[in-house]
């Protein structure tokens, strides 16, 4: 992963220098900054956060046609498709060379049937197909990038049946990020095919300020790694990514989402309790739910997390508000997301390794203290006794209690 993450040091530095969180906390959610081009309009896609799977976190450059087909088979049959997961996305290293006319081809050893046949197979399962490219001359893995071939590549993707493009930011030199991403957005639009556009420039050019009318989601951080906390080269643990993404809540909404990177659930670097926290917090932040594990061979605990429909419903709520942290007392945190119908999703989050009691007053939800509310525990999948004024729970170490509170 060295080639991919080495280019992300600048992004990480900018995210940690304090400028971004201070700006985000002052932002007005009712005045989202548009692209500098006033004539640009959104593409109308991804009105709820995209759900699917991406090859990178588990397989990196060791990706091939069999892995993708096996993943599509699994998603179509193991309950993920029924739960809302739709996109099968090949990340970096699928590329062969460009042909004599400049059209990109697939690696003939890894993808002997070609990308069009693979996309057709995925579509036959009732799923959607995604692919990866880069705004530079080369991808992070050293394959052909799209710089200078934007319209040509967009046409190729449309002919193949691509439904989703993840567009990276390695080897871009002095390119202007907004202009580079707008160029590819225009190229995708010119094909006439609906293609969700995922901007992956790691937050170093503040895409939340200009991405709304260019793409459907934008990375806000460097790469995630399968650890609870810490810095690992140019990648970050889950808690670090969480804290970088949270202050940007005003900039998310239907069709334009903050993307704190793909899920690590099931990859083995965290406990099941930590993975439940990871999934719950990504869900309440209205983040794209893009699985990054080997879903064709996952265990029962991982399946239970990724298929929790109560939690998924919070993420996919049509109101499209990104949840945020409303209180923090040491290791005890309360996160809240408004839902359509007047309810609230709540995560009581314990950063400590030891159990903690976390209390929530209804005022933190925008409700009067005298309100009587129904409560559903989204991990226990059961309705609790209605309560007046608030709620308290003992939360396990590194764990969550996730609730839906309804007046």
C-alpha cells in the first residue's frame, strides 16, 4: 500500500493542523458553498449514502476477476443485497495498458473476460458495478491514470456499464483539484449514463466547499486502517478518521456526502465491539457504507454487523442529515442524528476500554424534558420501556448503545 498512501501525507497534515475543524464548526449548514461555476448542477444521484463493497481494504492490488465474481455472488445471496448494498467496486490495479488509440484496457491476466463481461455479470445479479481511476497521469498503484484522457475514459466506462467511479488523486502534479474533478464530472455527464462520482482527494483541497455540484461524495481524510486508533504511516485508525470527519457535518446532504473512507468491519484488526462502534458511527454520520472485507468468506459476527437493518435504516434515512457529537465528557460521548418523522438516532459511545455509564437528556435531542418518548435499542433489536426526560445505559468498553428515540 506504500504507493497509494505516500501521496497522502499532505492531506493528513492539512487535516491535523487545526484549520479544518475550526472552519467546519463555524460553517452554516444552510449555506453550502457551491462550486465556483454557478451554472453547474448536481447529477441527481446518491440521494442516500451509497452502499456496497470495494476491493482495496482487503485485497489491495491482489484483485482479479474471480474475487469480483465471488463477491457479487455473495452479495446477491447472503442478505446484503436485500439490506441495501448495491455497488461492487474494483479499486486500483485492474488496468492493463492503453491501446494504440489511447483507450484503457483491463489487465488480461487478472481480468481475462474483460471488464464489460464482468459488469454484465454483476448486473445480472441485480447489483451495480463500480470502477477506479485517478486524476493524475498514473494511479496510486502505477497504472494508467485519466489525466488527458478524461472524455475517452468516461466513454469507455459507459460502454462497459459502469455505475460508479472512484477517482483518486495520485501523480497529479500542479493540477487544480476542483478543475480536475469538474472535468471528469463533465465527461461522465456527456456519456448520458448515470454514474455516481466519488471524489477521493483525501480532503487536502477542502472538497466539501466545492464538491456538491461536481460529485456525490468526497473523501474527507487520508486512508483508514484496520486499527482502533493511531497513525500508521500515512493511514489512520478508526477514531482518528471519526474525529476528522465529524466537524464537517453541515456539508452533507442528499446527493452529496462526506466520505470518511471505507469500512474495515471484518478485517480482523479490531474486536467485534469495536466494529459495532465503527459501523454505528459511520451510519449516524450518514457516511457511505462501503464494506471492505472478504464478504464471500465472512464469519457470522461480521455478517450480523453489516446486515443490521435497524442501523442501516438510520444511515439511509431520507432526511439526509449527518449526525454529530452533541456532548463529550471524558471518554463518554453522545451522538445524535435527526430522522424523518421527527425521531432521533442516538449513539452512546464509550472510548474507554472499561464499561461506562452514559446518560442522555431529551434536551440534547431538541425535545422538552417532560416529553415521554419511545425507545428502540438498535443492536438488541427490541423496544424498551418508554421514558420521560432522558435515558441512561452502561456501555461496554470501546462500545456503543445505539437507539432510536421517537416522541
